[in-house]
């Protein structure tokens, strides 16, 4: 799906917030396409953990918990 590729591009650009939104949209809108939704869900989890770690390292613990 194009939205998943857009999410991957956002991730490469270090725009993790937008990458998370894109992957979430794939999992929500295309749940019936199991293979694509599953891959997007794994990507979403991985990116969310990276974002959480970045925020935690910056001392933004409250914001980090939103992604954990």
C-alpha cells in the first residue's frame, strides 16, 4: 500500500511522528488485507518504540509513555 511506503519514507527522514500516523492508518483502514496490515503493525510498534526512546532520552518521560 502506498500509505505504508509513505510511512517508511517519513521514518527515513526521521519524522517518526508522521511515520507512526501513516502506519496506524494502514492498520486501521486496511485490516482486511491481513499481510499488509500485519507488516504495518510490526513497523508501527518498532517505530513507536524508537520514538519513545528518543523522547525518554530527551527527558520527556510523560511524552515517551504515550508511544510505549
